[in-house]
C-alpha cells in the first residue's frame, strides 16, 4: 500500500511539474498580450513631426565629406536609397 501511494504521489508530482513547465510560457504569453493589445494606434494625432514625409525633397545641407564641402546628398543615393543621420558635435 505504501508503495502504491508513493508511486501515485510521485506521478502526481511529475504531472504538476510537467504542467507548470508547459503552461508557464503560455500564461506569460497571455500576460504579454495584455500589455501589447493597446500598443499601436490607428492615427498619429500629436503635433510632433519627426522629419520629412516619404518622397519629400531633401532640404539643402552644408557639410564636409573627405575634405570637400557638399551641399546635396544626391551623390550618395544609390539603387536602394540612402540613410542620412545628422549629429551635432559638442564642439560647436
């Protein structure tokens, strides 16, 4: 009888532990979906303007590249476009 009860208890413990291992990620995923549900908005209604819209003409610039002054980014645009990142130096 003791052997049967200990086998039953061991089987129950293994079942509970196995359930926790497989259910825990599912519960965590459900919790993340609660956080993500309202993450995106359908329309941008604030007044912040992060930059140029797609397809807009790039404004004139004045910069130094390889020792010469450039005023347009046209020479850098290739078949896949160009990414332009401006960073002001701390040494103005």
